[in-house]
């Protein structure tokens, strides 16, 4: 057992779950894990028991629904062996014809509920395990003649384990109906869910519905089942740590740092917003390049653009992205919103900061991040948690958002400008029969910045920022009026 804040805990064996529980389960108590088939209850139970074996504790798996061979198949799919695990099998005789095995075979129509629970009690008393899993309560519910008798038997199970120095995990299949009354019996309840989307892979999430006498991280937490078991991605929580805004970070682009009053400060975030193709991603990449050149680390999470396309584009502008990826100073991660859950994405961002020590994080684009969210109304709340967490860890975060349209009245899919410390606005405008680009800083919470609108150009040798467009009116509308001389614009032949 681990010591967390002076309280002994029992590790669940599931990566991420102990973090949600504040260190693990409180020992010698009875817990319930419920969910529909396919949500991962058996996998979670096996990880809980195998963690006990790893700690040299006795562990017992009581199964009333599946045979030992079926459970062994689940374990084998994760590369686990059940040789050291005691399995007490209580299944119908037609499930297996092996009469020589030690487990007792019983048929639900031939035995009373009290006798079934008594057999479990006798086996536990004989083995004296430290961890027990009972799979599942739905089978006991079928043996009971009425809900009252079923509840009394569950209470009898709880009372039996009280004082036995045994941590118990009960599994329940919530397919038929959700037994809310059952929640009052166990010490804690974990709810597992599987969500089917209209497109893309299914999503799984869990929630701690109840935990007596201990604090835990509430809300839904995404998790995945892969070879090796369940991995839970805890929802980000803003730690109460002292943080300060760092020194300005320069982009290395002449004119841009002047526009930004010296650069973008670490511990802040910036929103780069504009129409598609205006240069938002290329501009953000210069900050990743500047961090890598100074010996720091940067992480780029690309939702919309393939890594091969991004590499080729960087090479065309003279950005040595491949070299810095090879040295480990830049991490480029292509994200598929149809496959990756929001919680899994946040976990990758967190790993980049805590493990790789990334000082610059780029999310390209927020539109793709939005598509990864099943519920639109929660995106802004989750983004607020992510940006706040990154700010508190001294990271410069650059978020790219594409607006709908090219010229004139353009709309963003959502308004997140109030969450941003800095907002850089990129625009197309027409002048002299040419389509040009402009950039301006419309918001900056930390430090001064220019109020001017400057011309912005993607040249073969990189980004060029021109002088303020003082001879134009209405540049941000896309169709400005011109009152100066053509020399006020940059040459298109550079």
C-alpha cells in the first residue's frame, strides 16, 4: 500500500486512476465498478488483482458469469498470466465439461442465493486474500427472488468482508437497469461508459460517482483499452501553484517582434486567427523554431495538416523542421480527431510539458480540436482548463484558428478571444489588382504592442513584415480604400 498525504492507499493498478482517486483506494473496503458490456470492467478488475500479486498480496477472482478459460483469454490478450491468481468459478455446468477441475460448478436454477454467497464466504475464509473481485452482481440479482432479498444479500456480503482486512471490488452489468439503491451499499462507485459517435472510433470514459471519506477528481475522464490494459487520462485540474509571466520570447521575424512590443511572454497564450492560407501556421512555427534554436523544446499538435505536408512546407520557407525533430527539440504530433479522444489529447500535451520540458506548445488548428469534442458546449471549458494549466507551467501556447470565408465578413466557429492573452489577426485585402495579406495585434494583456496594421508576406526566404499601412482605410474589411502612393506597399517580386 502507498502512503498518500498520511493515509494508506491500495493501488488500483490502472494508470491514471490512482491519480483521480488521490493515490488509490482506501484499504479494507468494498467498492463497485459498473457499466455496460464492453466498457472494460473485467480488464479493470484483472489489473486491480494483478497489482496485488505484484505487491506479494493474495488475490481472488470470483466469477459467476464467465469461465476461468474465458477470463484467461482476456488476460492473454493483454500479455498477462493468471497462473498465480486464484479463480473461484461459479458458472452453469454446460459452460464446461471438465469434471476434474477444483472449481465448483453450480446452476442458477438449482441453488438458492444464500447458498451461493455462503460458498463464496467459505472460499474467502479459507484463502484469506487481501484483494477480491466478484464478477458479477447481475448474476446474484437473477438468483434473488425479489429486490429486497437481493439487497439483503449484498449487505451480507459487505458485513462479511468488514474487518477481514480485504479490499473488495464488485462488478455489475448495467445493461438491464441501473440499480441506484445499490450505490448506497459500497464505499465507492466507479461508473464506466462507452460512447458510439456518428463517425470515428468509440469513446470510453469513467466517473467517480461516490467515494466516502476521501477527495477525488470529479467529472468524466477519458480512458482507452489497449494491449497492456486500461489507461485513464485524468481531466486537467488547475494546480494552485505560484506562477509568473516570463520574459518575452522573440520569433526571429523582423517587424513581428516590434509589432508585439518585443515578443510573446512565456506563461501566456496567443490566438492566431484569420482565413485559411493566410500564414497562421507558418508564423506559429517560427516560435517553435526559435525555441529549438535556443536549446529549449517545442511541441506541435497538428489536427488538420499531415506531417509530410508540414515538413515540405517548412522546407520551402527555409525552416529546418526535420533537423530539430531529429535532435528532439521539436515534437511533431499529427492528431486524428476521429480516433483520439479529447482526454487523450490533453494527456499528450501534458506529457510534452512534464516529460519533454516543452516551453512552446502549438495547437493547429482549434477547428480540428473542436471536431475532436463530442459535445460542442464543453469545448470552451476544456480549452480554458488547458490554457490555464499551460500558463501556470510557464509555457507559451500558440492556438491557430481558421475563420470561414476569405474577404469581407468572416466568422469564426466559436469565440475564444476572451480566453486569449494575445490575439493576432491576419487578413487578406485587395490592392492594385493583387491579393495581399495584413497582420495586426488587436489584444495583448501583458506588455505594450503596436496598434498599426502591417502588410504581411510569405516570401520564398521566409516571412516578411512590412511597414504600417498608413495610406489605407478599411484593410480589415478586405476591400480598403487607398489614399497614398503605390510605393507604400511591398514589392511582389521579392
